[in-house]
C-alpha cells in the first residue's frame, strides 16, 4: 500500500452524518441507498452494508462519511459520498460516534 502525505490526507473531508432514511436499490442484495443529513445539507449515498445492517438499525444512527468524494453511479443510483466501516472477515462494523454530536461535525 502506498503512503499519502499529510497534505493529501487533509484534503479528505470526514463528517458526521445522521441517517434519515434507508431505501432499497433495485436488483442489489448488498446495497442500501441512505439519505443522510450533514447539518442542513442532505445527500444520498450507496453503501454495501445490507447484509450486516437491517434498515431499522441504520435509521437515526450517526455515521462517519467522506463528504467530498466525487459522485459515482452505483447500480444506476448516484452516490455522493462514502460511509466508513471496518471489515473483520465477513463482518462489517460502521464507524460511528460514541456520543451524540451534531450532524455535519468535522472528524479529524
């Protein structure tokens, strides 16, 4: 794995987002489309966490997202960010906050 400079890392905008709603992605058994709130700014992101997290476990959860990722179309749905999760074998664990913080708060 190649190293990045501190300057490159500082370009990544990590933010806390609150999950407002969760939608099916047609034809996808691993993907959810999440509507997130970043403190007054709403976005949709697509995440491959469906097998690890049912819809009801995501609603209202504070997650950490890469906010300034270039948009990507995944299964016909535009994703405007990426959530952070840790993988341990087949298991996924969302990167979240350990207490309630405002949506849009900076991480870093």
